C-alpha cells in the first residue's frame, strides 16, 4: 500500500472515530422547525468544519464545485432520511455504531482499492453519517420537515463558504504554485 493511502486511512479513522465525541452543539432551540434546522449547523464546530471543508474540497474540480457539493448534500439528505426512519428503531445506539463501522470499512476499502476516490468516500460517508445523527438529535419539539429543510439550506450555505474560501486561497497563492494544487 502506498504511503499516501496509509495516511489517508489513518486520517479517515481518526476523523470518523472522533466525530461522535465532539461536544458539537449548544442545544439552543428557537422555534422547533426551519429556524432551528438552519441555525443548528452554525452552533457546532463539527458541522462548520465538515461543511466548509467539503465545500473547500468541492472547489478543487474547477467546475464551480457544483457536482461535488450536490453529491455531499444528496448523501447528507439520505442520512437525514435514514436518521428520521431510525427514530422508531429499538437499539438505536447499536444501529448508529454499526453504520459508523460500515462507513469506516468502506472508506478504508476505497482508500486501498481506488485511492483517487478516497475523498469522495470520506466526505460522502461523513455526510451520510452526519445527516443521520443530526436527525436523531433533532429537538423533540421540532417539526421534522422544517428542521430538515433548514439543516439542508444552512449546510448548502456552509458548503458555498468553503468553495469561496478555496477560491480566495488559490487566488492568493503565487502563480507558480497554483498548478501543483
């Protein structure tokens, strides 16, 4: 295995295992719906870092990042649907742990077999898992649809901020370094 693939696996494992340990959000609930969903991502470092980082990554394609931002949002929405459906399942902790384990194994497999798709697997699995967990941690009084829409809109804004940040950074790099990144 190449050193880059090994480092990628290590970073993926550390990131995914540390994510559930983050004391992510302050628990402030305003209206229990759209506004709560929209404000939720900006109240936690985990979501800010993930969404802005994914937007930064998406911008690397040079095609305005739209395809990769859409990819992230679709998997995030899929995770939200899975989280909503999972609220009625018994043994919820086991379900989320099994999903996390499956995603870690999938990211490792992709890093080994298809290293060029590692970042897609990494951000995709993070989006799926994060979407599920956010719906499971939704405020009890929240209107599910409003909360989900707000969460998606806010995540889209954060992805866009990451995309803009990447453009600013690339613009500031000396010209001779741009072709290498």
